[in-house]
C-alpha cells in the first residue's frame, strides 16, 4: 500500500513524501512538490512492481553501456573463444560511442543513429562498411542487451528490438569456373607456402570455412570411420562431414609416422594471428598468378556449394554439408541444380509416356 506524508519546509513550502510497502518487495520512497504527483507515482510504481518492470528500470538507471559491455565480455563472451576476438572488436566500437550513456537513456533512436554512423564511416582500410558487416556490429551489441534483460535484470526490454537492420541484398556468390579452378590450383601447387594447396583444395572439396580448416586437429579426423568432426564452427555447433578419399589423400601427406596430435596445419611462425596458419599473402599471389580477379578465400565455399548443386545435391543436403541453419542461406544455389532437376523431369516424363503407351 502507498502512503503520503506532508512536510513543511523552513522556507514555508510543502513537500509530499510518498512511500510504497508491498509484501515481498523492498520499500520504495520518493518526494514530490504536489500531492497529485505523489499519488500518480504511487499508482504507476505499484503497477510496475506487480508487472515486474519497476526494479529493472531502477537497475537501468544505475548502469552504463560500458558496464554492460565489460560484464558481457568477461562473464559471457569468454565462454566462446572462437567469437571472443572479433566480437570484442565490435563491442569496443559501441563502448567508445555510447559507453557513457546510462542504460535507461539508451533508446532506439540513439541506436539507429549509431547504425547510420557505422554505415557511413570509413574502416581502417579506408573503405565503407558493407551492410552485412554493420549487421554483425548490431548483432553483437544486441546479444549483450538480451543477456542484460534475461539474466541480469538490468533492462525491461532491449531497445535494439525496434531498430531495423540494413538490407544485405542477395549476397555475394562469385562462382569459380572450371578453367579458373584449374589455374588457381596450379598456382597453389607452385606456391612457396606448403599449406596453400592443401587448404585451398580442402575448401573446394568440402565447403569448409577457412577457420574450420586451420583449426582442424588430428583428433577431429576419424580415418577408420571416414568422418571429419568440426568442433569450432561459426554457429557454435558441432558439424560432421564425410572424409572422402580425395581429402584423406591430402591429409595423409601431413601425417607423421608416429601418433599425430595437435593442429594438422601447424604454423611455422609462433607469431601468427590466433596461433593458426596465415596464408593470406600466399593466396593473393596465387590469384594474381592465375589471373583471377574479384575473388576471396570465402568464395571457395560458395564454389564448393555450387559444384555440389550442379551435381544434384538437394537443399537439405547442402544445409547439412555447409552447416546452415536456415534454408534461405542455401537457396542461392538453387539455380545451379536446375540441370539436375531437368534430368529428373525428363526421366519421369519418359516413364509416364511409356506407361501410357503400354
């Protein structure tokens, strides 16, 4: 129940002290210039306490965006080492721009302005961020806000819910032609890097991401049952792929006579980023030698998926191989399987006509 006490000040003015005592909750007190304001505060506060909103609002007035990001990184993000470096960089941007704000002052308008700034400003490489990169910045901060809502009680709801994401378009899908593929592999064979050819070949053969390949350990390879187990994937879930004969032949060259352990592709220099092999420069040189333009390492994954689709892989099979959670991500390869679909229809039509003639 709420009570109001009237107090006379030395200057002759009057103040009204409102107090709320509800069973199971700590007392709430506030002072007002008028009795009307005090009554309204009691009504609103009692309602918000019963709805579970009041104390979250109070917490939002105690903590800043910097407090939220620092706690999120130390308590939550450190559980996912594969995400730590990149997402910490994303969150550092938010902290530098909005870290001084109280969570109670963090509105969708402010977040939308920050989104627009991300889209407009130049990166250290003096290029404009593309929408997909901006969405990664938004997703990283959105996750931190969601944890603050669900687990810490610092916010009643996340303001990011009302912020629109920039459209990413249809996505990049640079297909590597058979002729380009042959030239690239030849250039990789002649590279001074002993890792370039096997890593590029595995990417083409399996559709695995660069990080998944260079983080492969011998314990992830089951030569007996012909299975590759990927522990570190982009979505954080384990994925299993068949160990084909072509991939097995590549790995055999790196297998020691004794019991192999640790990373398959061990970096030559201990100063390599994240402790894994870096083939960026060697890959760029190979592309130049092969006279291939507008091509990135990740395009090898798209090329692999396209080749699979051309050879009759269904959308479900592509989702399993690539580790996609949404069918929308594999739908871009649908037109490559049209030849396979046409063949199936031709076969079905012939059978139907034969049955009709019989």
